[in-house]
C-alpha cells in the first residue's frame, strides 16, 4: 500500500506542493472531523478500544433500529486537478440491509462528481456506485473480503479517482488491486463550490448492531 507522509514536522507538505498529502492518525485529543448521528445511531467518538497504530481510532456506532446512522465528514481544500486518493484502515461489522459507506465527492466549481464504496463485512463484499447509461448503479468489485474483529486487525483500503475524466481509477483492498478505470463516477447537481468532501458512514438497520473503527486516514492530491 502506498502511504502518504504524516502532516507534521519536516514531512509536512504545503497545500500547493506537487503532491498535497493530508494524514490523520486520530491521535489528537479532539476529532478533526464533523460527527453526526441519527438515533439510535451514536455520534462518532475517538476510542482507545482498538487501533491500527498509536493509541486511538475513531468509532462509528449504529445500534439496531430503523434509520440508525453514524458518520463523520470533512471538507478539504482543492489544490489541483488530477487524481485524488484516499487510504484508510478499518475494523468492524455490517450486514445487509445496512453497510459501511465511504463517499468521496469532488467539487470543481461546476458539476460535482462522486465516488462511493459500500462494504458489507458479513457478506464479505465491497461495491462501488457508478453511472451506467446515466443511471446510478451498484456493482460488486471485491468478494471474500476478509474481516476479523480480534487482536487489532485492520483492513487497509485505498481508492483513487480521476477528477479530470470523472472516472474511477483503482481500488486496493487488503493489498489486492482492482482496476476501476472503466467505471464512471456519479454526478450531482451543479455547484459553484470548490473542495473535496469525504464521508465515512454506517448506514444501519433493524438487522443487527453495526459498527466500525477507522484509523490512519490519508488524502492525497495529484496521485501518480
């Protein structure tokens, strides 16, 4: 897995650098994301229960119930067009009709484009949402995705999109690469906004209690 440099000390890169990188290991006393919940979902918190590195991760919790929801989101400045990548590590449990949803939306000042990953740990599948003849379609990309909630195991995931072509590029799951270059991202209503939006969400249901720990998030712009 390609890793970005942490955003501290001599390794911090300015936003206008050739490759802008932002990293969050969730080790600070405060969460640098916006948490939100829909009851019985619980607002995300920093947790020392389990972690991939350091002593903390962020915990999303969606107890069983209709409309149960727990999420974090953040807006990042858009520094340049090109390929954008997000990388993160997760440990948790979801099942149909709920899921863990990762949303990466690119606002370029005209027509936003959006990529989404949908992870069902019970089924062991990761899907993407993409356009087919102008219609948003969900397609399973990875099967038999391994997850265990013991001994600090975290699954590494990385997604790269192209903001010039509005296409997916590649997905890595547990070190396994998947070519997504034939899939078009979905589009949103026109907007003058210019930023990158990232959201992690547990979309729960009455099926079961669902939850996810997230650690070591990295956003990179101008991916090779």
